[in-house]
């Protein structure tokens, strides 16, 4: 197999083993050991290759309601460019600042050393607290490093992660109810349209606001039940319905809501209570007959440890652009597998997050389902080499080198960050406490 990017030169085996990351080494070994073509290519690289010379954050305004994207461009001395994503919201600007802070930890280092650089970044920013802003910045750079190494070797990222476990990844529709009334009648029509297209499941939030005391009213509960009932009847017995309540409710109300929805056989119920109190999540899960899921506001494997140890949920939802990138996502998935807990990634961000999630999920045995926004289809056609292969039931592996994305200057100009529009969207979407 030829290498499309990079330079030649010999490399002693011992030097290569020092320079390559632990995750990459495992992936290379999984492809066939010392005799594999991929290993032979890697051994041919020089010690000086993949030196990082630039790390640049790019703030963009996306296509779904002016939601923000935070992309990161990492460039090596030989001109190989990797792209990553660290989108979180509301407020992406602090993440871009954190990416700038992390330059000092990675410029001059080798992009081969992904595991080393992840730990270096994590410890460098440690005194800022290891929450959303810091982990999102680390995630973006980490994803870009895998993109670089994949391009250098001429292979897709999932081959660096142990290879292909799944032929395709099941998806569910999100964003399907945007722009329509939150009524049983409107949801009946739209659900039938989803089924006709071939979708086998969807997710939505049946609530619109959050009371300050986190107590659900009987009127809001009746409306939620009516919406779910309409979707169940329109979708049929095999259509999976997931509910996301965005951690709006206290323990008492969460149990009351879920019990009212149990007759409609929910696929999962997301963020039943806020993530800060795992004991409360345990209480809810033990009190209902619906699988709970959570993870979008939990950061790194350290954040998931107690959640898994206490088996507080039946499904975990790490967000690859927020929880620590591909490196940490793989470790979290492996931890979950020891508890027989499947992974259904949180994925409402930008297109690079979706692409990185596809590569990572192709390589893990306990993958369950992937969140997918149909409005993003046009963006995937713009940036995915050869286009994103998918139907309404599944997405398929991306076989181009690296992540398989190409971000051009024209693309960056087209989606130039519009702070006013993004702020309006964030206030409308996230300022829900009434």
C-alpha cells in the first residue's frame, strides 16, 4: 500500500515503539502484527516526522438553528493537516481560548505520540478543573492527531483503533420535530414520515421549560404522555422511542414521569436527573422499568468510573467532542463493556464529531446506536471524501485516510462564525428555567 503523504527514511524498531502511541500500537498489532503492511509502513517513518507546528481553533456557525461548531486544525512540519472538533454549548468561545492555551503543550511534539500528548494536555490544564471547557479543547486536538496519523499511513482512523468490529452502525433520528408544533397530531404525521423513509427510531424532548424547583406539573406530564402515545401508535410496535429531558427534573418528578411513560416501551430515557448526584440516578434506575442513559455532561473516564461502578444507568452516552476525544472514548467504552453496558454516543454537535464517532464506534464491541441529525446531510456531502454512506437505518465505515474529511478555506468562509445569531440560538435553546 502506498503512502500518499509524508517522507521516506528508515526507523529502527526500538525508536518507533518509543514514538508511537499505545492506542496506535494496539491497532497496528491488531491488523496482523509485525508482518502486516501497515506495520511495515509505520516502521519506515523517520523520527522527525509528524512534528506539530500549528494548532488553530476555528469558530463556526452551523446549519441547525445557528448552533456553533468549534473545529481545530493541527498541522505538521511536512504539511499534513488534521481536523478535530470540540463543540459544546452554550458558549464555544472559552473552548477556543483553551485550545490556544494547549498550544504550548503540543507544538514541537510528534503527532505519533497520541497517548503521551493526551496526558500532557490533561495535566497541563489540570488546575483549571477537568470539566467541559478543558476536556472539549483536549478532545478537538486529540481527534485531529488521529486524523494526521491516519493520513500519514494512508488508512482510515478506525483501523488505528483495532479495526472494524461492525459492518454498519444503527442510527436514530434527532432534530426530526424541529419547526412543527409539539402536539400529538403533528407528531403523528411526522412519525409516519420517518417510518416511510426507513428510520427505525427517534429521540425527542416532550417538555419545553424547566421550573425553578424541578417539579413537573400534571398538565405538562399529560402533554408529554400524549406526545409519546401518538408516536408509539404512528410508529408501530417495533419503532424505538428515546426520550431526552435534559436533566430538568428532581428525583421525585423523574420517577413520576418515567412511570407514566412505561406503557409505551421507551428505548431509553436520557438524563433523568442532573449528573452531579450519581446516587439520585441510582435511585431512579432502581425505581423504574425503563433503561436510563446519560453521559453528555460527564467528562473523561474518571467521570464515568463511579457511574459504571454503581451501575446507575443501563446505557452510557459519552460525547467524543467533549469527554476527551477518541483516546478517552475508547477507554470509556472498554470500561463500560466490563459492566455489560452498551454505548450510544451523544452526538448533536458538528459534522467532525459525527465522523469521529463513526470511526470509534466501528471499533468497539458494545456499540448500541448513534444519534443522527438528517439536516446535516448537506454538510457531509461537502466535507466527507467520497460522501457519507448511509441509509435511514445505518451509517457505514468511512474508508478514506484519516477521518476522511476535507475542510477547505471556502467551507470556513461559508460557515463563518456569527456571534449574534449563535447567541440568540443559545438563549432560546438553553435559557429554559421559568
